[in-house]
C-alpha cells in the first residue's frame, strides 16, 4: 500500500474510504471519474481489453467533446496491473490480492471491464461482420446494410447506434439499408433519430419470421457490390425485395467476458439469467451487489449503452460514498452475538449474502466476527448454524421460544400462525384486518426461520403455519426466502407421513404492495388447514 | 469525506424519483426537504401492483416502499405534504431559497436551498384525448393503470367472463406514445415490458387466459429483455405487429377489433382491451417552469444540458430527476437519482 501511495496522488490512509476500479477501457475511466467526483480515493487496476463495447447514438462531435472532458477529469490513480485473483471481505472492506501477488485493502471495489460481442451467426457469409462501436465508421461512404434482430432481438443500444451510423453514411452520400424486426426507438430522442434517418433516405425494411438472405457475390463485375440481400418486407407488399450492397454488418448482442477470478468467486451466487454479473434484483439497482461495497458497471453486467453506463457509474459511486460514510460512522450496537458453542465450521461465512461475517484475525474461541455495518439481520446464518451459536440481538431466538410457549398454553385449536418477512408481509399487513384465529409474527427475513423453530411451532396446538417470504428473486438477502422454501421441503421429506397429521404448513411469497392478495392467501390457507377446499 | 452540513436540497415531488434522490442525499450527509402536492409519498408507483409470478419479474414497484421507509425515518429531512412551490430567490451561483405554500391552509414558508431538484414526474396519457378507442365509453376498455389497480386490489377475477370461459385479453401498445398528432413523438420506455409482465401475471393467476399484445415495435431493453420475451412466448402470449385503430363493442359484452393477418383483415373478439398508456409531461411542469425559469424541451419535459449531462437544468442550481426530463421506468429513475446526487456533490465541491 505504501508503494502505491508514493507513486501517485493517493493520500488515503484509511482503507475504508478507498475504492478500487478494475478495468481498462472507457467504462473504467467513467467509473474512476465518477468516484473521484464524489470525493473518494480511487485506485485503478488495469485488467482486460481497452477497446470499448459501449454503443451510443449521439453525434461524433458530442462524443469527442465528452471524451475530452472525461480525460480532463481523470485523476492519476494507477494501481497494480492485472485483475484481482482474490477478494476477501475483511472488517474494513476487502482484502484484494492481485496477479502480482501483492495484497491491498479497499473499502469498496468496482468491476468495470469491457465486454465481448457474440460472433456473427455462422449461416451468414464470412465477410459479414458484427457491428461494433467503431465499425462501420460513418465516414465510409458506400452502400451499407445493417442486419438487426437476426435470430434474436438486437440490443436496442446497438440498434440505435446502427441507425445513427446509417444516417451519417446516407448524409455523406452513401446508401444505407436497415433490416429489422423491431425498430429501436427507445429513449426520448429515439423516434427523432429514426425519423431523421427515414427522411434522409435510409431504407428501413421490416422482416417477419422469414429471415433475410445474404449472399456473397462471387464475381463482382463492374460495380463494387459484394453482397446480394433479399428480404420480404412485411409492411409493404410482403414480396421479396433484392438489392446489392458493398458491406453487410450484423447486430450481435454482448456475452459475458472473462472475469477476474476474484470477482467471479465472490459473486458466484449473483448472476442474472444470462450469466451477467449482479442480478437485476430491486436491491441491486445502480450496479450494487448484495455484498456491501461491491459494484459492477457496464458490459460485465450486460449493459453496452454508453449513457446507461455513465449513469450507473455515477449512481454506483454515489452509493459507494454513502456506504463508506455509513460504514465509517461509529456504530452503537452489535447486531449479532456468537456464543462459545461455535466450533469454527465457518458455515456462516460461506452463507452470508452480504459479506458481513469474516474470520477473526485475533485468536478467540469463536473465530468469526460479525460486521455491524454489513449485517442486515436476515438471520440466514442463525438458522443454519449447526451449533446454534449465533443469535440476532434485535430478533432473539428467545422471542420464538416465547411465541411457542404462548402457543402451547394460550391458543385454541383453530389457531393459525403466519410468519411473515418484515419487508413484504410486515408492510402489507398494515392495510388488512386479520381473521381472529390468525397470529401474525413478523420475522426479519423468511431465511431466519430455522427448521427447529418450525418444528417446535408445529408441535404446539396450532392448526397450521403459513410462511410468507418475499418472491423468489426479490429477497433483500438474495436467497433468504429460498432457504425457507427448501427447509419446508426438507421437513416434509423427513417427517414423511407424519407431516400433515401434526399440522399443516405452507410457504407462499408476497410483496409489500400485495395486501389484498395476502388476505386471500391467509384465508385460502385457513380453509385448507380446516379441510375446506377452495 | 463530506461534513454533515452539506446544505439543504429542496426536492419538488415525492414520487419515486424524489424519494430515491432524497435517500441518496441523506446518505451523503445532505439535508433534504420534499415538497409534495398530494397527501402521500410514492407517486404513481405506490398504486402499481406487484407483477411477480411467484418469481419476481423485475417490475420494481416494491422499490418505492424501501425508499419511502428510509426517507420517512431519516433524521436529515423534512417532508411537506400538500405543499407546492410558489417562488424562488436567486443568488449569483444559482438559487438561494424557495417559497412553498400549503395547498389547504395557504400558509407560506421560506426554505434555504443549496440545490433545487425538480422531480415532478409524469402525467399518464388520458386515452379520452383520442376518442376512438372508446375509453370511458366502452366498459371493457381499460388502461394499464386500471389493470394494475385491479391487480393491486386482488380483483382480477372481476374481469373474467361470468360464464366461466377463459379470459381473452388484449393489450394495445403505444397508446399516447410515438404519436405526432398529440405532440408525443417519443417512446414511453416502460410500457412494453409492463404489458408483458401484466400478461404473465394474468396468465399466472388464471392459466387458461389468452393474451394478445398488439405492438408497433417491442422496446424492451436491459438485462431482463430476452428472459421476459422467452417467458412470454413459453406462456403462449401472442404478439401481433400493428395496433388496430378502432374498438367496437359487440352484443355479448365483448369488444371487437379489426387486425391484419397475412395481408387480410380479420375480425377478432376480446373480453377486455388494455391500453398501454404512455407518459406525458407532468401537469405541473409548465407552472414550475414558470416559477423557476427552468426551461422545458420541445416535448414539454424539463430540458437538461445534453445527453452527457442529463440531470442538470441549463439553469444553474437546478437539477432534473426522474421522468420529468423524459419517460422512464423505475430502474432508470433509480439510476438517474444517483446521477443527480453525483452532480450536486460535484457542483458544491467546485463552488467551495
């Protein structure tokens, strides 16, 4: 760390106020500038390609002005070369080990690498290349064909970029054709750009399920045309139209790039449906991971739009500043306690979605340390700890014991217990009146409900237990709600035929704005628990 | 790091844009004051339904609850419900204070300002403006917000046919968007994905439902786009290019439209037709532009400096958050709020 400080302007000595940016291109530059402008100390580790995969639809002059301004704003912040091989949460942030073997601590880490585009589909002639931010360039005056939505919908940013280049080529005296299924008009000025291109004479051809045919002309005679394009325009007659052109470019969507090992391992639980980093969860807006202090911006998260990446960079930087501000403030209370029952199995470290539990560097009986700032009190670790050595101080295990004691003595035989996640059911309940036989017990997260709590509750006189978690993919702790579902399935497997005789138990999911549905779920559950079918 | 006294930011509008901005400001040691005309925080988003089909479909409508809870309990802010902006006092670098007034009592007060954020949101397009869809006349024609309201109240069953037949539902896209005749020659950003989610949500609750989406161009960008389309196709949502121009009521209480198939006109019957209404500039945009002198653009949204500077008004000290600078969906608004706060921090640092 000291070496690093000598060579650049970093003055930060508290690792917790620092940010590491990993990447080598435009995305990384935008992130570095964004972090710098919110007043955090930034270190830039160069990793991966420096050729950008960010597309934009503004004119070149504005773009160049933007680049000039960006370069002006960039502080000199070179850090270690190469990608992090390991990112380990520690009390003050993350301990990051680089390719070179050196390790440094950072308060927050940003992944801002460039991306890759899929290769051109194999059934197209080999000379058809993919559209990239700098190919084709608008300055090439020729007849150019842009093939969009070929086999899958082209990313609208790539589509809008293509229309801009097509327009510029047309204005410069060339001929532009755009073949598509969906015109990309997203954005306030999308329609304006499309309109301008049409007026300038760019030919838009909309095809249906029948794909356009692109042939390489093997013997170009007098003209320089190299391709013959045939397409059935569904808006016009539907008849096939053919034309020759100099070059054909196809829209290819981004795919996931090789990730630095450190990020790949840290975020292995956090990929979206297509394998891009950071889910599109409501809790991960602005590029933040469930691991507090970790951010992904740009192509590694599936975004190849320049403006959107710029916005995410700014938002992530502001969020990081907020996070470090919070993390550095004195904390009054410990959120979790670890008892001597701990056998150092490290299950909790493995399971925590927020990197809140770290190894205790100082020798102690428990060996694990809970970060008060990172812990959001989901209690997944408490429920899964094999030695029941952990407890949440604000949501004590004892509170469940008291509930169970109460259920044993006070309840009638038609009592139904609803365990609801505070975030969803706990809010929805404020708008409804529960039936008299229902006891609602809010939990910090459905993931807190251990099998032992559920078994003990079932063993009382209650008629049934309904667990209301957040919808899959909507849990504030990533998979707390899924833990509840899995535990229920395990219980039913283990209890086998006994299950159902001791009581009825069910798991449903809910959102804070589903009060009316919550009441229906409870009523339906109530009916089924009493053997009334709905 | 910043000191706790970064100054006070006044935010006009307590919808999701205002709340998201307030949260980030508060977390970055600013004081904030939200000035909201209505009786509640949360704006349009607060009335929208969850679109989950057991799995979250990323409609993000629940985000507003998280923002609201944080903002309402923040020690760094004040919330003025039923208040509106009526004056601004300028300084050399921007705006030094604003006057706000209680709509009910008329009581006025002055708030010192370090930065002024306009987050007045949008106005949903009223389809009555274009009579021929029969909105307000034919019972079966509703808007996407009407459908959301039904879902929110868990009343989706009320639009199913009484005879037990499956619900046959259609969505008309681009209602009040991409329409030059009403000055809305732009895409409203949110509606394609919102309609697909609503279709999936309907089919999830009543799996026998048949859903058709009439569209011009499907605009679903972002990470979920392909997954959402795949899901819709898997669930049998029918996508038809071209939006029928007219809706006619028929005797059995249904609605009929003329659509096109293989170049031929075909008549189709639906139980209900949902108009995916676009976002128009806020009804208070003109008044607020008049008071603040923050200029509006050709569409009537608040103007920003450029595509690369999308949150600063050309007027110093004024920032534009959320959909009042152009149509946006919830994730866009959340991101935009970050950019607003980043610009404010940067500008303040430069003036110190």
